[in-house]
C-alpha cells in the first residue's frame, strides 16, 4: 500500500469525524442550519476525493 493511500485513509477518517461531530451537535432533531449544510457538503466532497484516491491507488 502506498503512502498516498495510507494518507487518504486517515484524511478520510478525520473528515468523517468532522461529519460525526456535526451530527452529534444537531441532536435530538438532527436539523442543520444552511451554513452547516454548506459545511457538510464541502466536507463530504473532500471525503469523496479521498475515496477517489483510494480507488486509484488500491484498485488500479
């Protein structure tokens, strides 16, 4: 496994931790503000980029 793939795993996990914290912060109704939704969308885009790196590194 390449160093790039390992880095992508950890970066993805850190980003998902950010998502988890946003979800925890919205308890009990899990309603996000518009700003939180924008932040969440950006964070999920970053997660998808890390997954793309993993696909490229591990499945190519």
